[in-house]
């Protein structure tokens, strides 16, 4: 799945069945459901889940918690726009899944 196809899936009622939980968390976030995104990301115990978790706490306005999750993910603390970070994470996770 490409990033554009993933974005197109946002018009559906549920995330695509073939995406992993970290991508499903990003899908929920893009649909405006931060709580569902956070709950989903919390269930992913790997670097991808930590990266999404970091992004969500950054979006929430909790930089200290976000920094912890960026460290767990092995990623630098993001300084670009939230939209740019969302796209970067989604693209990286979609590319990794190919």
C-alpha cells in the first residue's frame, strides 16, 4: 500500500484490514480520534509503536513524554510540523511492510 492509498482509506469507517497496529493508530489519529490512536499505539510493543506513541504525545502537547517515546523508538525528537511527521512515519511503516 502506498501513502496515497493509505490516505484514501481515511474515508472508510475502519482502517484497512492489511495494515499493522502502528499504522492503524495513525489512521485513527488522522480521522480525529486521538484516544483510539493512543489505545492502539499502547498495544504495540516495538519501535514502530513507540514512534507512533511519541508522535501522539507530541501532538497532545506533552514534550517530556514524547521525548521518552522517541528514545524508545530510536528516533530523534521531531521538530517539523505534525502533518509532516505523520506522513513520514506512515510512509516509513508502509515501506517497511513491503
